[in-house]
C-alpha cells in the first residue's frame, strides 16, 4: 500500500472533518479510474455516474473495515466491478434508454476480428477480463484501457514495476487466448449454419 | 496475417469522455450525505417494523391464549360402564379384568368414589335393615341378652372407616 493510501485510510478511520477531507481526496484521485472501468461495461455515461456514486457510498461504509491485505486500488476495483454487475442486472429488468458510448475501435487486419462489431468484441473482451484474478484485471484495466504507464501504475498501486509488467504480460496472453478461442468458436458455429 | 497473440493490437481502447472535475470532487460529499440519509431511513423503517412486529406478536399471543381456552378438552364421561346396581359382583370383576387397559387409573378411582358415595348415602338413610326387623327389636334383644357392647370400648379409639364396616 502506498503512503498516500495509508494517510487517507488513517484519516478516514479517525473520522471527523479530517476523515471527510481524506475521503474527498481519495474520490478525486480514484474516481476517474473507476469511472472508466464502469463505462467500459455499461457504455452509458449517465448510468456509470450513478454506479460510481453507489460505489463511493459502499466505499465510505466499508473503508474503516479495510484491512490492507490488497492494495487500495485493487480493493476499489473489486467493489466497482461487483457493484456494476449488480446494478446492471437490476437495470435489465427495467426499460432503459441509454446513449451508448464507443469504448473500443477495431483496427482491420486480424482474421478473427473481421466482420465483428465493436460491441461484440467488447463483450468478449469484458468476459475475458472478468475471467482474470482481480489483481491482474486491475493492472490490465489501468494499462490497456486507461493507458497509464507502469511508473504511474506503480504510484497508484504501490506494486513494483517488475511485478506489474509480469502481471500485465500474463493477463494479456490469457485475454488473447480467450478472445482467439471465443471468436474462432463463433466463426465455426456460424459456418455450420 | 496476424496471430492470436497480437489480437489485442487490433483492438484499440478509446479514451472515454470524462465528467467534469466538479463531479468527482462532489462524489465524496454526496456519498457521505446519501449514506446518512439511508441510515436515517433505515432506522426509521426499522422502528416502524419493530412497532408492527410487536403488535402482531401481541395479537398472536392473545389469539393463542383465547384459542387454548376454547379448545380445552372436555372430560369425557364413559357411558360404557353399565349401571352397577343391575350387575352382579363377579360380572363386574370379570368386566374390569377384561377392560382394565381401557381406563386410566384416575377414571377407575373416580368411578369407585361414586359407588362409595352411593353406599354411604344408603347407610345414612338407615334403610339397611331387613324390612321384618325393627330397630326396637334390636334394642330389646340387646337388653334381654344383657349385652354391654360399647361399655368397654372407647369409640374414639376406632378409625371412622372401621366403624362404617357392618
């Protein structure tokens, strides 16, 4: 855990105005990172804002119990992921009109991706990320989707750059294999029809 | 053609449009306020739930008590036992031996005490003597025979039940 995270946690645990101040700083720092993570799944900016709000309510409630067994970002990543999926599950029951935001763009030149929509690929990509352990997924999220450098991720998570690189490399190969398998399987199914 | 290893190179993540900085700076305040509101609502709701559940519990208890009062089993009086006056003693003994398991100890004691009461009533009415013998005949017999039946005995030495044996 970074010293910055530790100070925030100590402040929040102490309570009072210092706690509120610490929580505000934490929200400004982690808010944008978690928002991107949510938007990648929902593709809906309004819904993503609402979910992020809920995530921070949960964070405020549970932070005093956070034991620091993982990095703060990894812990927040897990809360955000679970909360997003829970809310989406409930949202599906309602008729929800949303303005979809493009999250990825397909660059031509790969046989497995040909004839596939960006939305379809994103669904597979999200499923692939979901299959990773949370720490690996968190690193992949920051590096691949949010374009942070390893140095910046080191500052965010407090994990060494070497460990981050190894983690990212493993995550990337797992995701590539997952995508390749899924897309080829779909291709095979459609050719049968 | 590209291999599966560089498939990610063909998927380019786009930088999302981010909300304004104000949104992120107000996140914490909103979260803290909302959490307090939710907490208040929850405690208000739990108080209402507590009132309702207490009322329901009270109604249930009253209902159970009233139900128990009305559903007390009525002590059944067996009509199977024939009138003892018309039945001979061996018949009664035989009947009891055959049907002993059908009756509880309490039932047998109750029935026995009814019979005993009837016998006592008969005795108290002083009609236990045969019709051809009068009370005066007995008195004269005692005086003629010079019997001093109770002189040597203190009646109070006898148990009340012993005196009732004739």
